[in-house]
């Protein structure tokens, strides 16, 4: 590989004009000839810069509504020619092909077009062809050509040229080439994913995934694991799009848990009243509604104060000063909310290590999405669990129907159970979780653990009885036997919500009738592994 590659001629063709004029001016000041196309050339000329049209170089005008302009040997020969290969040099001289030492291209805004909900034909017209072809050609020939696909690299390429007397160094060109191939790969992934959805192909033969680096992380789940955080584009409110107002850099576990917390609290619309979710290790240890945000937080905290220490707090309304003051009383890793008032910001400013993230609204729990999990040798891909259940969807199967209060609490418990790792059991009383059992291999064990936590909290709070007395219980999947149900009844639950569908449903229903419980079936399961 050659060493330094002088930059004497640059081809610039960009959709995003951010920083374009400054880059063009800086290159011209360094004696670089500028080639360009269409709107890019126009913007550079309007800034007073000398620009040569690609059409002049190729001898062909832009045609077919701009579909054909750079797909020509005069362009690709200039990008692909090996400067240290005599045959290549001879071919360039024979055909009058000038070298292109720097390519600056960003692509048609396909992803943005799709995000705006454009129709099929408009999306197709925003698939760039010439841009990816040039990028790949320049990246392949990075021994001699520097290729820039991101605005944030404009200053870096100028800095590298200044450091090396108007040339680029091989290490930097290799880095640019990698970024270039990653960009075209991400672009093609976006196109293929969109097209699969547009034509209704739920399981395409090949599926591509792509993301943009948002943050390099110090480590992953454990210090010996390397990690990074990538975002994939959609503007869904949440940890990926939130503004971090203060606090230390988010860790891998912070990001994972904050996502779990915000997705859960987003189940509760702000217009329906304040709600708070406290998460520890991706599982809720307390979720509650309240007359105020402060009430909601206190009730959520009282579900499991031990686990809440060092947890993640998500709110469905803007953080206020009174709630911030209460949260500041214990060690909390992250607070995420759709906004915060000045009083809250002032209180948290004194807690330098507390990370505060602010979003623009809540996530839509019913919105479609995709979940991806890597396994050895492949990926599991599924739809996001966007299942929603309302009172009209429930089927009462016991002799006793639930009361209005029990029904409200069961619907609340069901939303929470959707976000608890299986086997999930959630006890709820008066719009607040009072016991959560998560991630057990046996459903009856989850029932026992959740009840035991309620007993411990009753002792800690000085209550005469655990709050599971008079509660309802939600199970993310059916009760395979009556034992789990009876454990919940022994803990004081009076009503049960679960999917149903077991071969022993009749046995479980009979046990509920004998215990005087009300039971409703959802017909929908919420496993979360």
C-alpha cells in the first residue's frame, strides 16, 4: 500500500448540505480542484467557489431526472485507478481520465423519506444508486483515495491533510473506507427492510440490520465485556432519543434498564394521571399511579424499598420539584421523564452522579416494532410485544365477577406483568404494585416470592398486614396447575387475571370458585425472556 496520497482533485455530491460551503472553501484554499453535480455545484458556486461540473468531465449531461450522472468511466476510472500500477496510469492517460483523490458523498435521504410516511413511488425515487456506487469504488481504492460520507468527518479530513502537507495518510483512509462501507451497508439494510414490509414479506430470505454509533461504553454487562450503543433511526421517545441533562455517562446496564423503565411507564398515558415505574435489573420493583407524581413515586417505592435502591425511575409526566426532592433522598442511578421543571432541575443539580434524561413525550406502547436477539449462529427476530387489552376483551370465567375496583387493578397489573420477566406474577392494590415475582422457573415460586416481598415490606413499613391482602394478581401466562392460584389466594388476592389456555383451565377455575376469587381471562400471553 502507498503511503501519503496527495489531494489535488475532489468530487463532492451531497444531499445534506450541512457544512458544504465551509468544506468547499477550505479545499479550494488548499489548492484542490472541485468537481460537483446538480444542487451541490449550485450551492458551491453561489458561495463564490470555482466548480467544474461532472457533466463537463464525462461529456454527458445529467439525464433521466438525475438518475444518470456519475455512472461513467470518467468518474469511476478516476476513483478506481491504482496510481502505482503502470497499466492503470496508461489507461488514464489514453482516455483522458483524471484522478479523483477525495470523494465526499452523502446519500439521498431514503431513511428520512420513509420516516415521513411517503408513498411507495416516492420512496423508490429516493433510493440512491450513483452515490453508493462511487462510495464503494472509492472505499475499495482507499490505498489512493479518501472517501467521506459523514459531515462530522469534514474537519477531520482537512486536519489530516494539514498534518501531511495536503495529503491523507493510509491509516486515516482505511478508517474512512470502513465508515463508507458501513454507511452503504446501513443504507441497503434500510432499503431492503422497507421493501420487505412494503411487499408484506414477513420473513425475507435475507435480513440486514444496521445502526449508528451513539456511544462507546466503558464495558458491557460486566467489566471484561466490551460494548457500544448503536441507534437505528426511529424517533421513538426513550433512552435512544432522550437528552441527558446531567450525570455520569450511561453504562450498558443503565441503558438497558432505562429502556425497560420508560417502555413500562409509557403504558400509562399522561392524561390518565401520574404514574411511576422503578426498575432494577430490567424488572419492575415498583409501579404505581397516584393523585400526584409524588404520590405515584411514594407508592411505587413502597412496593420494594430494598430493590429500589440504586434503581432506575421512569415517570409519565414532567418531573416536579416535590418529586425530585423525594427521589433525591435515596441513591438512584437514572431518572427519565418527559420534561422537568426548574425546581426539579435545581434539586438534581446537587446530585452530580444522578443521570437525568428528558424525552419529548412518551413512547406509544401500541406502535409496531421489531425485537432482535442474537443466538449462537444466528438471530431471532420478532415483532415487538405491542399487545393491548381492555375491559371489553376480558372473559369472566368464575361464578363471582370482579368488582369495579378489582377490574381497574387487574388491568393495571396486566400492563405491568407485560414488562416483568417470565414467569411473571404481579400483585396490585389500589393502583400500585404490592408484590412482584419475576424470572422464576416455576410460576408458583414467583407467586411465593412476590407474596414474601409484600410481607417484608409490611414489616418495614409497620403495617398490620401485607398489602397483598385485598389485592388482585396478574400472571403473564396461564396457571398450569391450581397451586399458583391458591398461593396467591393465601397471600390475600381476591381476583386474578391471566391468559387462560391450559389443559387444566377447568381445574384452575374450579379452585378459584372454591376460594371465592373472581377470575378473568385475556386470551393473550406476555412471555418476556
